[in-house]
């Protein structure tokens, strides 16, 4: 009968850590493209507080935040103009 060779298996935390390390750049890239809730709430509050302004121009810094808010059903007032 052949002897069975036992090998050490990695624990779950080690496997997760190895996976995260191997894909670190992709994870950072993905997270950097997703605006956080604070940015979304800040822009929403800014827009809502300036509803009385005739024309509100939003520049290139906010397109990701705007996209997330639109996806969540936020309706931008008609005075908001986007300039990407």
C-alpha cells in the first residue's frame, strides 16, 4: 500500500489574503471608480441647496457621482447643466 503524503492546506484567512494580494491593483482600480456615499450625499445636498440658482454648472470632477445618483433615481433639477 502506498503511503499517503499529507500537505498543509491554507486557512481561509490565508486564502483570502493571497487572493486580495494577487488582485490588489484591480481592486484598488475598481474602488477608485466608485464614488462613496459621502460624495453622493454631498453633491445631492449642494444641488438641492442651490435650486434657486438660474443655472448650476457641474464640471468634470463629478461624472461618476452623477451617474451613481441617476442610477439610484435621483432627479436633477432643470437648472443643473453638466459639462464633462
